[in-house]
C-alpha cells in the first residue's frame, strides 16, 4: 500500500464546504521548512488532486497552512482588524505508507482537525 495525503475543509458557521480556500503544503526537516505545493479547495471543500500523491509520498513531518482569513473575506464574513483566525498551520507526522486525511472544520472564531480516513 502506498501513502498519500488529502484534506476536506468545511465551513461550520455557514454549514457548507469551504470552496476557494488556499492551502500550502510544506515538508519540515529540523528547522527547515520546504514549500512543496499550493492548492485551492473546490466546491466540495476538497482539492481536485491528492495533496501528496503516492508517487511523491515520503514519511516525515509536514505542515498544511490553511489561508482562512482570505477565505472568510471572500465568503463575506464581516472583517475585523486583525482577523482572529487568518492563517492556520497544522503540523503533523506521517510515519507509515497509509492514507492520511487531515480535515479542517472552520468558523471565524475556531477550528478543529483530526486524522480522518
């Protein structure tokens, strides 16, 4: 079995998928942070391709950066200066060749994540 990485972003305040949210993927090695790619969520709150497909999978530490502030601005959520949630980094490890699913449940004043399936 090969490993790969996916996500799903849901806007829990509006009760819908978070479409158009930018996500950056980084590989973490010690203090170094290497940008691997940038993707945007589709109308279902998912990316059109796996964030890290099997052909690119490697065990290690990673970081997904969700650009929540720009999404909330585009969604018409009244702005505050500064926004309570702007950029949400989630750092995690992938220790085996498996499907890693890192969803984000988002609202203007809170978020949660977990290892999904």
